[in-house]
């Protein structure tokens, strides 16, 4: 027993040093478990994670068993649910919200033989904890370009949730590409301070529409902003967020609906890959941040409200990002105060992006502290 | 920068934003006037939201949707009435359980209704009134439920103040023993008041899922029922003040988002706090005179009645 602890400690040290510890032995049957922060029926964030879970089942059939729990509050409840899952025979546990970060690491310390995968976090305190995220800003860049081209009032909106780097990154990517497409564009940011409150999301969208904003992208989880935009009857546009939200793509009368495109989080490739790695013994601790090239960030079908030439430009940008030829944060880009951030042709490094707490030049207003 | 907010649009959107809480709060006020504390408003609202949504989608008629929402809310209230009025269970615990039950039940029956759009609720055509320059857009261009909710507030006010039935209902809330001694059916009156409250909460929920958000998402009431409960206390059990409280809360919520969108240089945290802060402030001001508050609260609020005691 003692030797095992010693080995585990050594492995942990090794894991921290090399960034990965190999678990050479494969498994015949895997039970994969998922912890969701919202209901599967949210039509956005949690829905997409669940699609990924179903894809794992689809890919491996009888060799895999999946289990999940919805609407698990972040904090002590999360820890209890994860412990329960670990005790009930799960081999790999995916915890799908930033707020589960400490709980995931705490439970992982108690169950060294079980693999833990934490979405959007950065703490990997044990060799059995991996983290994964998606480069959502690549999608924001594409919809930013569309927004810049489509706005008639030259005012575009961003319905923001919380002032964290993830969201600020999205705002900057969206505005930067809108500005490249249309130098006169102005950005209105509204903070809802919630991930999920359909009525409040609708109110926030309404407030921006009343201010003359005519293209809105949301960083919250429900479809309510699109429903609010739909009331403008073809004079304002929005995007699906996290999920395709295809119900808003076409109106009942066949005309193009308010959702002109969407940013889809596609977790399936990652989940299938990780569970597969556990089965064939190639599983290693990683910190994954994949995007369009790996198929984790996908732009949903663009509808006919977008002019054909804009569609082609957006597609060209998607192709360039997917091929790795273009990074959405390529200089010259200045910070909000006018000081230089990226020089001509310089590309932002991941560290700066993950800790982003500043607006780029041209955005008015302050980030709430 | 504040100048860029159009007050006309602001008032128009605050009326829509406030309607669900107004409906739920006016119903709960009648319930509390009868001496029953039903903390299950949130649960009744969300069940009303999904049942109203399903009814509207199945029939294609928003009217049927609102009817379905009201019926579902009343059914939830009937369950509460059965437990508290017949089986004499604790009202606070039963109300909390009703909320949890409603949230679970609604996501169960809502399976398969995500991402569907309900039939649109038509704007009420008020003819020449809608064409008045400023007031027309502000007050006379809404869907009919907004006016129905205002009518309901007026009706509740008149009922409690001028009608004999309203007097009896208040008597039951003030002293159920005295009312019983006079020969009034305390339990029956309370059950009816509860069903009315449930129907109003269900209507409020249906307004959320059919007009304000228009779609079904799980947990979509997001605490509106609790706000409605607070507004009843805030209003010190007066119908006119319920209207004021609901519009004030809805108004500040909408205003803070408008201020943000207009780029006013007030830190966002203060703006998002504002609706709650102002509610607390007004509560403090209203309850500064303790004796008056005590006079306003129905004396039998939350106390169970049984004829044998």
C-alpha cells in the first residue's frame, strides 16, 4: 500500500514535470460519467455536452456505459455528485463547467485510479486530472465579420454573461473582425450577470435593440435573445450560441429567420477520442484547447439573410482558420488605451488569451472589475 | 448619454417585463388576504408556463395557451389546498415542496418541447388610441394580456374593497374562528382563494413562455415567483401597491440594461444590483412604522384552521 502511494506521488511529480503521465494498460469496458451544470433541455451549453456523451455511446456501443446527472450546482453538491459517481464504478468523469474546478481536483485526489476531465478549467493538481476547452473565439471572429457586414445602423451588440477572460476574448474577437469588415462599426456590450435566465436575456436583447443595435451575439445559454430579435421582423439579426438553434433559421413563412449563423460547440470528437484512449491504453494527462481544425468549434449553416459575397468571405475565413493559416488575433491590434498589443503580423499567444482582461482599441466602456 | 434612452420604448418594455410578476403577485395577495401563505408560487408559475405552452402549441391558439396555463396553476394550487386545508400540513413546508415539485414536474412534461416556437399573441388593436403620438406607442400597443393583467388588479381591488364576498374573504384572513362562528365556510373560501392564486400564477408563467421569452426552456421562471412573493409584502397587501411594486421592479430591471446598452458610465455591478437594492430600500421605508405593517398583514396568515379547535 505504502509503495503504491509512493509510486503515485512519484507519478504525480513526473506528471507535473512532463505534463503527462501515461496509463499504459487498456480497458475492455469503460463507464463514462458526465456532470452537467444545467438541464439537457437548455438547447445550448449542456445540450451540446450531452450530444457528445451520446456520441461516445454511439461510437463504442456495448463496450461503453454512459451515465450523467443534470443541473448539478457548482460547489459542495458538485463534489458529492462526483464522489457518488466515482463510487458507482465510473472510470472517467467529465465535469462540464468552470465552477467545478476545485471540486474536481479534490475528488480526483481521493480516487487516483479514476480519470477526471474538467471543461474550461486550468487546475490539474493530480496526474489523473486533465482539462479541456474549445477555441470559441474562432467562431466569434467569423460571426463578427458577418455582423460588421450586415449591420445597417453600424451598431452591433454583445450580450455578455460574466467578466471572465473567456467572455472578454469573445468580445474582442467579435469586435476586431466586425471592425475589419466595417470601419464605422460601434460595439454595445451588455452584461447580464447570468449564464441562464431566459427572461433576463430577452430583456437585455430588447434593451440593445431599443438602442438601435441590429446584430446581436449572445454569450448566454438560452435561445431567448433570438426570440426577442425575431420580434423585429427581419430588421435585426442574431446568431445561435453553443448549439445550432436551427429553429430560428427560417421563419414560418419561409423567409430567412433571425438566426443567420451559429457557433456550435462540438464536444463529440474530444469525448470519443478520450474514452477511446482509455480503452486502448494510450490515455495521458493533457490540457486540450482545440478549435476549428479539430472540429470542436463549428459554424452552423448560414441562412439566406446573409448576402452571397459575405457568405463566401465568412467561409474563406472558416477555411483559413481550419487549415491553420489564420489566427483571429493577428496584429496589428492595439489595447483599448491605444498602446500596442500585437505588432503587424504578430499572433497572440495562448497565455495572454487565457488571461485576457483588457478590451482592444475601439471598444467603449469599461470591463466590470 | 442617458438622453439616448427613449422613454417611450422604456415604458413599453417595462410593461411587458413586469406582467408575469404582476399576475403572480396579485393572485398571491388574494391568497394571503384569506390567511394562507403559499410559498409555491414559483412552482405554480413554471407548471403554468409549460402547460400553457403545450396547450398553445397543440391548438395553435394563444388564448387556449393562457387558459391551459391558468388551469394547470389552479391544479397545482388545488394540490396545495388538499394538503394544507384538508390534511392540515404545515403551509411553509408544503409551499416549498410545491415549488420543488413544480420545477421537476415541468421539466418532465416539457421533454420534447425545446426549441419549438409558440403561436404569436396578437397585439390588441385599440384603433385610434394606438395612433396617439407618444402615448400610443407607450401604452396602447401591447398584447391583450398586459391590459388583462391591469384589469385584474382593478377587479381584485374593487372585489376586496366593495363586495360582500371580498369582505368575507378578508374576515377569514383576519380571524378564521370568528368567520367560522358566523357560519362562513372557512376551508371552502380558502380553497377557492388558493385556486384563484394558482390560476394567476399559471397565467404569469404562460405569459413568460408565450409572450415574453416566447419558447419553453427548463427553469425559465428563474426566481420570478419569489419576487412576486416579496412584492406582496412590499405592497403591504394592497392591490394598487402590488401594481406599483411589480412595475417598479420590472422598470428598474429594464432600466439598468438600457443604461448599460446606452453606455452610461455607472459600474455595471451597481446597475445589476439596483432592482434588489431598491426593493429592499422601499421595504425598509414602508416598514419603518412597525404598528402599521402589523395592522396590514392578515392576522391569520400562515395559520391552519380546523373546525374542532
